[in-house]
């Protein structure tokens, strides 16, 4: 089913005309209302009226996570606070999170876009949809929640965790669609096997997975073990949350980008140069309709490729492949974004020292486990076992709080942590995740 | 009356304790007493050695995290009741032992108890008044 065929199946030339019209309007709005954008454009010597075609977008300066940090918390908002009706946030590269705001109309758009994702993934009005994404500041839970309601399906807002309870609800309430991270879906399958629940006892039909990278083989495994059709969807809270792109159940070959609301480019992350369709690079997004927090050429740091093909589903939107890596050091653990710099900062807050540390991520069963190995330097070493354990507990508690995900802290001897030319290797990821697919110039690096 | 003890942070991995002993041995440092407190993940090795400064230096050079802590050494007769008297005195005076370990002086039929207290000075005072022998550092290092 297509939720908004009048938009999703637009002829490409009409779509381009619509994008250009909306882009011009958006640029004028941010130039007039958002000082940091005006400053950047003035510095680059470009005025709103210089944008004479869709391609001219490439002359505009990029927006990055640093812009969020410098304008924390509300400096990038384009409307007065009384127009903002919802705030969400995500992790920043350092202690300060990235804050995003939505107007009433933004929320209406957002719910339509997640409704599109759900419909593309096979959800219909008669479905019972269980959302096992976290609710709260994270955009995953609330984002898809309102999409389900908009479709007219029934939403069960279970939120994340408590797998046995999730299964009890799935069984008793007749859940037909599940929304969560792909690794959590496999964890559910594992618990089902342990507790002797077969897929036949459930009514599950489809699953919509996102918030972390996954592979084609994971899709096949999820589909087989849960007996469902599994589709991917993508979004990031800076841009809006889930609902930027979603896979159709008919093709399951790439995510349709909702181009009437987002203008997408792929660039060479080293040079900033725009790459032709079909080449791998960093995804850059310009929001075309957002009121509260419009973004111009936001660098997502996600590596993907854009390509157009006629799709059996009938949508005319361009497709992006599953993001296959990052241009920065961000890692995603259980759907939560983590930067090594956050760990460093949190450790610094504890004893006034930034000890050497290493982040070790492994997938035990199907759940990610995050360990932080901290060198027991003299400042972190006590002769008393009680004090040593207290310190360990304090570090564990503080890191878990700061990162928003449970962390196991291990104290290690100074020389244990791998160093390359004196610099510590910060992250060891043992999970079998999509490997970075390099484009030509990235290979040269 | 205080004794300086070397503490070493150890990961619970095979061979780490042996590594410490080897380094000290190669540098001609004698271990007088040793105790290991451990959890499943890590341990704290406590050592009384003849040359603390050198021990600290060579262990640090080998990449270990090393600390020096003050403890006290109490000498008791190596016979039944020797330890009980000391512990009763401490309990009667409300002194909490953070940890302790013991070794025997072969030559003199005496046992040496190493104690760590939060308040060492008070402990020294209490034990001295009870007529219990506290060994000075120099004596312990060279037992
Ligand atoms: Zn399609």
C-alpha cells in the first residue's frame, strides 16, 4: 500500500519542480530567520536569490554537528519558541546533546512520513503494531508511534526491553507488526527459541527495522526465524527522526527517499565535491518543508549510494542503499549513538583525569554489549579493595548515565590497550556489521 | 613505626603474579611477605620487600600500576592465642581492620602480622599501650 500516492508516485520532472520551489522558499526563510545560516551564507558570498536551479544547492555551505554544538540548544531554530510543540534530542560528539524542535505542522509532516514508511513495509489499517523502540528523547518510539495512528492501525507502545513481556504481549494481544532495531528482532527470536515459542503461535506478519546498520544476511535470518517480511528504514533525529527513507516490501532493495520533503546529495567526504548518482559517499540532506529546525546541506556522516530505478511498488522516489559505514567515529549500540569523545569526557568528569580507555563492542547472542576498558593508572588505583570497587561502580554508573546505554567497565593494566604510534586505538568492534564500502577516493586513503 | 608496602594492580590473567616475582627477582629484590586480594576481574597484590624504591621503579618500568601504602607490622608469638590477643585489643578499641595478612619468622618462632587501618596512628597508640610489639620498618624490610 502507498500512503500518499499523489506525492510518492509523482512524475520525476514535477517532483524536481516541486523540490526547487520548496528549496528556494526554505533558503529564504533560513536566511531571514536563522542567524548562523545568514552568517555562513554571507561569509560564502551567496544570497538566496543566487539559487537559480536545484543544482545550485551545491554552492551553499554545509551544516554539521558542530553547528548544533555552537548554537546549543535552540540557536538553529527558525521559529520563536512559542511555535515549537515538541523537543527531542540525540547524542552529540561531546557532553552536550543535539537538540531538535518541531512545530505543529512538522509533527503532522513527520507522522505522515512515518506512515509512509510503515505502509511501504506492509502495515495496513487492520494491523496491530508493537513498538519496541525506546520512547523519550530518542526519536524512534514517538516518531513511528504517530505514523501507526495516522494509518489507522493499532499501536502498542511497549517501548524497549523486557523481552519476555514483549513476547507475552505479542502472543496475547495478537501483534501483527513489530518495530525495533534489527539486532533486537534477532534477540526476540532467540528468546522465543529458549522459551519454546514457535512463530506459528504468534500472528506476526511484518517487521520494520532501523536505528542501526544491518546486513542482507541479517534480514534473511530475521525473516526465517520470525516468519515475517523485514524492511529497513532510515532517519536521524537532527533531520527529523525515522521517516527520511524506507524500503518497500515489494522490492526490498534499497530505501525510497521521501524527496518531496528532503533533497539528498552524496558527496566525497574528503573534498565536499558532489558525486554523480550511483557513487558511494557521504549522504547530505536538505530539509525542504521543516519549519522548526530547517537544515541546509546537513552532513549525516553516513556512507551510502543513491540510485534511481523503476520500482515494482510504483514509487518514483530515488533509492539509497542501507548505510554501510560512517565517516566519523560514531558507533551505534542497541540503537543508541555513541561517540568515543563522550566516553573520554565522562571519564574526565570522574577523577579529573582522562585515563587511557578502549571501547569494546561485541554481540553476545544478538544483543550488543558495550565494554569500556579503563587503564588503572596511579590516580585510579587504590590499595584498598573496597575503594577500588567503589571507584569501578562509580565509573560504571557515570558512563551508563552519560551514554544512555548500559556499560560494563573493566579495569586493565596500563600496557594492555593497543596503541598505534603512541595513539590509543579507541574502538574495537567485534560485531559482524556491514563493512564500510569504499568509493575510489576513499580507497586511496 | 610504620612500614611501607608496595601495591600492584593486576588483571586476573594467568602469569601476571609470576611476572611480578620474576621482575623483582631479576633485580635482586627480596620479597618478605605477599598477599593477593582478587575479584573475578582484577586483583591487588601487596608486597613487603627489602628495597621499596627500586621495586616501585622496576615494576613501573615494566608497565605495572604501583602504589606505596603505609601499614603496620605486629610481632606475636607463633603459638595459639597470639593473634586472638591482638584482634581483641583492636575490637575493644573500635579499630576496623581494612585488611591483614601474616607470615612467620622461621628463625625466631615469631609471626608477623601486617595490618592496614584507616587511622594508623590511633592503632599504633592502642597496640603499644596494650604491650603488643610493633616492628619498625627497617626491621621488617630486612627480616
Ligand atoms: Zn519500491
